């Protein structure tokens, strides 16, 4: 019986690698069929697929965590507005520009401005920062990861020079979405944002947490089908990691095994996708980012935030790299990638059109 299941799962992998598509029920079967053997076969195919497109290059993005104020109250997130223990901060325009200048010297050619949904960052304020960044570093891409905004706001930011936008869809199942978020937030608006961003001309990233509370093979199959259809330029997936000051504090973290399995599947679904080995993955396993790259990921996002705020941008417990300087993180990742036969490149790292 076990052999039969293995053979069937194997056929699914081959089909996925060839056609980049499975039905939702086949995705369910593939997720349920996960074991070490299937995982390593999947990873081999995923690594070959990424090497054919990106060889051994790993792209970097300098992450600048600009604010941990957030008006939302997502049940899993450590910077939710209901967490009164969080020490709040926001960076000034000058601080953001100086992080980027330091990053430029270190070889970063993409800056990701990430923050909670902080009303302080109005369109005027954020557009000013984006255009100053682009003026200072015209050869760099600016990525925003600032949550849900209106279509007009996304358009203004794009016109100010923003190139990319990251907004994880969190889950493609509306019922699951409602279990992870308070009733003021809606699945429909999340999806509206992603389609508006695409329509305006951004390179768009979606994504989800692996092992988020109430996730099932069925909800994951919907995530995979959504990725197959939406074809995001970027896709951020990392394990769910509990935060002690949230309602989900006792929910178990996602696992290494499931994270690598899903990274490999996503590489096969959409071969050119920019797929980061996330900091959350490095948090649950000291070798997490290496394992991510060896499962088909091709991006790392070291931290460029000023050292004194890193600990405060705490979406989950035990976040790594909170004590290091930017230069140390860059060097550390450079060494880690070299050790597994890859190299960090000095490049904007745009998606390769096939
Ligand atoms: N564990 C892992 N990832 C988290 N995020 C938020 N909270 C957590 C957590 N506890 C992720 C969400 C969000 C992104 C910025 O960080 O997916 O979109
Ligand atoms: Fe930050 Fe290793 S990447 S210390």
C-alpha cells in the first residue's frame, strides 16, 4: 500500500515538473504524500529548475524595517495593535536613507521598506521617501511591504518610483483567512490589493506562513492553485513561529520539512519565481536558509535596519540577526551561501522572463 502511494506521489511530481500545474485535489494528495524520500526527489527537481534559470546566483534584498506601529490586529503577529507590550518605533526619513546608503556600499541593489500599517506613512510621506531613495540610487529597485492600501495610493507610490510590492495573501481560503484575522480585515480586500498592484505595473509578491494555525492540506492546495494562476513575481513563504504576546502563543510552529517541501513545489509550479529563504526559516533552524536554497529558493533578505530597532520589529519570538550589524549579516550570508556552492550577487535581481 505504501509503495503504491509512493508511486502515485512520484507520478504527481513528474507531472508537476512537466506541466507546472496540478488539480486542487492532486495538490492535496501531494501534500498528504509528503515523506523524506519524496521530499528529496522534489528538491532535486526544484534545484535543477532554478539552476537552469538562475545558475548558482542568489539575489539579496536589504530589508529596512521602517515601523512597527500597526493599526491591524492579526491574530498571529507580534506587532498587532492589541499587543501593548510591544515597544513601538518608526524610523525617520534620514535614518531610512542612511540604512540604504550603507546597504548600497555593502552590495545591495534592492531595498525593501517593510512596516506595519502605520498611518504616519501617508502617501505624501512615503512617496517622498521612495523618490529620494530612487534619486540617491537610480540603479536600485525599491520594494514596498506596507500592507493594504487603496488603489490610488498604490498608483501614487508606483509613480514615485516604487518597483515592487510584497503583500502576502496569507491564505487563499476565505474561511481560513477569517480565522487568522479580526473581522475588520477581509480576504476580498487582500485579493483586491494584489490584483490592483499587478494591474498598476508592480512586480508583485504574495505568500503565506507554513503551518499557520488551522492550515490544512486543503487550504494549502488552494494556496498552490492561487500561485499557479496568479503567477506572482515573488513568493514569500516561511514557517509560522508563535509570538508570546498573541492569541496564538500556544500554537505549534511550522516545520522545516514542510517548509522545504512547499518551497520545492512552488519552484516547480512557477519556475522563474523569486523565492526567498526567509528569516523565519532561519529562526526555526540554524541552517534554515541554506536548506531553503537547497530546496529551490533563490533569494535571501538580510536585515539593514539600525541595530537598536531590530529586536523591536518582532513579528514572532526568537527572531535571528537582532544583534548583528548590517555588514555582519551580509558577510555571514555570503559565507553561508559559498559553503553550499552558491554565491550572492550584486544585482537588482529582477525576475527572468522565460
Ligand atoms: N510567524 C511567522 N511569520 C509571521 N508573519 C507575521 N507574523 C508571523 C509569525 N508569528 C508574516 C506574515 C506577514 C509577514 C510580514 O510576516 O505572513 O505577511
Ligand atoms: Fe544576520 Fe547571519 S545573516 S548574522
